[in-house]
C-alpha cells in the first residue's frame, strides 16, 4: 500500500507537519549536549521528520522498508537542499547499525505499523549510546478498552499494514522495562478528514462506505473520544497522539 501511495503520502499535510512534529522539534532542541552527531529516523516515510531533525544532526540516516517512500524522501531532500540525510531500506526491528553508535533515534507516525514494537525498542536501545535520546510520536488508543478496540478495528479495515495503536500505559511499561527514562511527554491530536483519510490508503468504495457508517453510528463514548463530527458529505475527527523523549540509562 505504501509503495503504491507514496506520492500521496509525500503530499499529505498531516505528515508534512502537525503538532506532533512541532513537539518533536522542541524536544530535540532541549538537549544539554547541544546537537547530535549521528541520528536515525525509523519509518521515515517521505522524510518529513528526518528533514526536521537534520538541523540538529551532523548526519542522519532515514530508514524505511518501502523503496518508493525512500524515493520520495530523496526527491524532497534534493528539493530542500538537505545534504546530511542518507536513506537506507531496512526494517526498524533489525537495524544495520553498530551498537552504541547513535546519539538520537526518532520515529513519528510510524510505530503503529511496526510488526514488533518491542523488538523495535530493543533495537533503538541497542544502537543508542549511553545517555542517547529516543524521540517518538504516534497515534495512541484511549485508556478505555472498548474504545481502543473500536479504533484499532477501524484502522485495520482502512489500512491492512496497521498493527496496533497502543495505550499510553502499555508504552510506558515497555519503556520502563528497558531502562529508558522519560524526560518529556506531550499529548497532541492528529486532525483528520474522513474522505481524505480513506483516499490516502486507496480504501475500496465498499469498505469506505462501511467505515463511514461505523463513524456515523458510533456510540457516545467513541464519538466523544475522537470528536467525530459529520460535516456535509464528510466527517472530521481526531486521533489522540503521544509525543515523548526518553533517555537511555
């Protein structure tokens, strides 16, 4: 899906810049050691987060498993005259990087696609040097299990590469188990418009209509959690997003 829709994602305003990217930039800037020597961006997509982090890094490697996405990263990087971003086709769960060699690992709006989220975190911890920094932003599921299940079912029907929007408490437990210390945390929202949201993943007409009815007929708890609002022939809604900075002990 990402290969076929790479050009669409490269033109997506949600991915090019939103409050989660602003938060990551603020957290990256708050570094007592100044800038970063070597950095990784995991699940870079069209490279927007990589380009934002390039200003803080001597060298950044943008990693993604989808070749067409990396072509977009390279194209946009040339257009923006960014000279310190290299692209590598690889999975985030098996990084071709030496242990303890990275000052910064970042990932934005990608973790819900990682097949093995804990494996990705293990790799991030492995490649980070002591006191290295992990910055992440991703959509998360609400604390109420029934609402979280609704969100994940909806996302999987729209995008078969979706794995899981995780609950915040689960993420924090996983980080603590790996000795990562959270130093910053922000909650933001990802504003979405239904018709654009399903078009971006080339969702079939039949599934699109089924999803539309599920939004329109959602119960009160779901409508309130995601601020679902019919708007003419469209629907506006939000996914909650967690942005955090963690330091390797």
